[in-house]
C-alpha cells in the first residue's frame, strides 16, 4: 500500500497523474497504457510470423506433392532430377554422369515441376 501511495505522489509531482483523479480514471489510464504494447505484439505477429507460416505450409505441400522426375534444388545449391522418394529421403541424380545423391527432405529448398505439354 505504501508503494502505491509513493507511486501516486511521484506521478502527481511529475504531472502524469491527476492527484484528484478517482480510481476508475487511474484504471482507465493503465488499460490504455497496456493496449499499446499489445497492439505492437499483434502487429509483429501479423508482419513476421503469419507470412513465415504461409511459406512453410507451401513448402511442406510442395514436398508432399513431389514425384519422380521433378527437378529439385537443395539448400546447398545442388540441382538435379528426383529418381527415388522414401519416407524422409529423396534420391536425385545430377549432371551427365548421373551421379546419385540422397538427402533428407528438409534439405530441399525448391521443387520445379516439369512443364506438361
């Protein structure tokens, strides 16, 4: 209780709180003061997290729809054509020598579907 009275007297001296204000007016001021950080958190969520979740969902769907014959690019920049798909691994071949490389699905950066004519 002493802390509250000290805070109110300090706030009254600095001019941020009216010393004659009722408890309801003080509570309304606190509510508004809490609203700004909550709005900032909501804005950060919409700007940063929602687009990232959309991108991750699109990537998961692309991995799930990958079939043998699709072109892929790994996170290391290696490109090739899928020759085998297992549960969590993809085998693809690169270059003219048909070098086969097996990687985990999480290592696939991009999947390029062949153009159907």
